C-alpha cells in the first residue's frame, strides 16, 4: 500500500480544534480585510482536504503559483503558530513569562530602564514561584545588563543582592540539569538495551548511575530536583530489575505532585508519566489489588480536563491506559475479554499514530499479539508480531524485537505452520546472535522447537516436561528471568503438559496470587 505523503503544515491544520480554527480566523483579521490574502485561501483549501496533495492545492487556489507555494506555506505555518500561542497563553505560564520578558526588552530598547526593571522583577518573582528557574535566571541576566549599563539607583546594595540571587538560582538549575541529564541517559539506555542481562551490564549501569548521581540534601531540594531525583532512580532500578524500588520511587514521584497540587496543572505530562511507571511496577510485582486501585485513579484522571489539557496529554494518557488495561487482563488470564478492546485500541492507535514515538507503537503491537496468543488466535498474533519484526529500526527496544521473534516461533508451532518453522528458527537465531540477546531461555526454546519435527506426537508431552524443568530454575535467576517479563512460557508449558487452555492455568495462579 502506498504511503501517504506527510506535510507538517497539513498535519498542524488537521490537528486544530474548531475553536482554534475560529480563533485563527479572528487573529488574521486583526489587520483588516483578508479576503484576498493568499495564505487564508491556502488555509481554507488545506482544511477542506482529506489528504495532502500539492496539485490539488494549486487547483483549489489558482492565485498561488507553484513557485510561490513553499513561501506561502511557510508564512501560513508561522501565522497558525502565532495564533495558537495567543490562544493557549492562559494555559501556559512559561509563555506568559516569556511575553513579559519580551515586553521588558521593548521598554529597555525605548529607554525606560526603571519600568523595564520593574517588569523584570515581577517576571522573576512569578518564575520563582512557579519553579521556572531557567527563565528566572534569564531574567536576572537581563537585570544585570541594565544595572551594569545604567545608574538606576533602584535599591541600595543592588549589585550584591542580584549577584547572590544569580548564584543561588544557578546552583538550583545546575543540580536540576545534572539529575535530568542522568534521567534522560538512563531512559535512552533502557530503550537501546532493555533490562540488564548479566552481571557485567549490571555493574556498568550501577557504576554509571552512582558516579553521575549528585550528592544532595534532600530536605533542601526544589520541586524539580526532587522530581528528577525520583525519575533517575526509577529508570536505574527498572534497568537492574529492582521492581520494589521502581514502585517505591514511582509512588514518591506521584505523591510529590499530589502534595504540590498546583504543579499537576502546570506539569501534567510528568504527573501522567509518574502514574505510568507506578502501574508498570505494580504489574511486574503482580500486586493486583493495588494495581486496580491505581488504574481506577488513572481512569478518573483521564477525564479531568485540568490534567488532560491538550492533544499531547490526551495521547500520553491513551498510550499507557490501554497498555495497563491489557496488563490487567494478563494478570487475570482473561484473554477473551482482553481481545474485545483491541478494535477500539486500533482505532485510537490509527488516530494518534503520527504523534506516538515508535517504542510505544512496538509495545502496543506486542501487547495485542500476546492477547491474541493467549486467546488461541495464533494467526492474529503472528500478524501483529510481524508488525514488530518488519519494523526497520531494530535498535529501538532490542528486547521487544527479540521476544517478538520468540513468540512468533511458538505461534507458528501452535498454528501448525511447520513448513515455515525451520526458516523462522534460522532467522530468529541469526537475529538474536546479531543483537547479542541470546540467553539460556531463548536457547532452550529454540532447541526445543528444532527437534519438534523429529519427534512423534506421543513423545511431545515428555519433551514439554523436560523443557519446563529446564526453564523453571531460570525464572529465579535475576539475569535469566528477563524473558519471563515478556512471555509467560511456564504457564504455556503447564497448559501443554496438562492439556488444557493456557488461560485456565493463569487464572488458577491468579486466584492463588489474590
């Protein structure tokens, strides 16, 4: 199928709400008659199109020549962004702060130095109160420029006071950046490598984490320093598979916001991500009752317009809410109910796909495939696993790519596609070798599947028992248990040994877990 041509301006126009479009039209009319303005006609033409097409645009707006189209699009893009900036300024304090800073520069350029300083002082206080310390530092630098050039005589000892403020704020910004940089690098490492696979990787990430973690006095940390502190610990503990600590720091992350409720509205993205990691940790710990409690909180959060303020937060909630719902079905072994939400999930996935990063899409496809596998629909499972296998950039979540191929092998075996199995085994073995992902669990599964064509049906159960007994001890090994996060192979083997559906095995375990 031909891939639709993407265009940034077209996607921006299509993302606008009706009120945003109405505001844009009012915004461009502020300078008078716009009936002959070409970029307005361009906006109307693109707004009415279902898909982007240069030729169709030129047909709809004959006053725009082909050579002019690029410039007109760039101009329209800037106009829309200007309109959106004004429309959303009330919801974004940082935009308001930068507008005040711009006004102060206008006053400065006009020679009104005291007025400029007065506006800067107001901006600085707002920035500090809202914890926008980087903007506060920018304001102080401008204050220093004015104070050093002109004798304002605004306050005695002004130089000493301003210098002290700059030093204090710089230290806050420095500490915040150290912690946020550590968080970002750990997140990047997790995307590339997944969980630590052996003692060497455990030692490497531990050495990196503790050597880059700044020494802090926790009681004196600002909101953002605490936030980044918790985030860094979440990603470190996730990589080294210390899920009790992931839970501990994720919970502290969420509580930090709940104890500072004004920051929930100001930083909803970080608040939502805190819940995402909290639910992920509870799923890994199989803490079902707490998982359901937190999931209910997220369901309520998803309907709160003060938190889900825009398309960005809407997409973020969508990503992890549906994954968490699927995880609940996994814990319960309720695959039949789980597959019922897939059509709705796919509809939303198509709606938001251009705004989702590839890692999230891969996770959603893997979850969908696992639901179909658990429900016995192996063809559907194979279809969605192929969406991962044929994804071009295998460096994004190597672990997902690896286990998608393992699950794909088992799905082919279950579906009776023996004629594909030999090729699939060879392809998977080569992939795992290149990705350096081969562990004992993968080796055992591939070895088992290699001999399936040589054994008779009456010998199959004994081979399942042997494989189960070889895998069971690996589930207790911190470095070998990683595959079990992605594939409940032990429950699957129990179902084959006992000759009953896998969902019944998982449901029995779930009752014992409760």
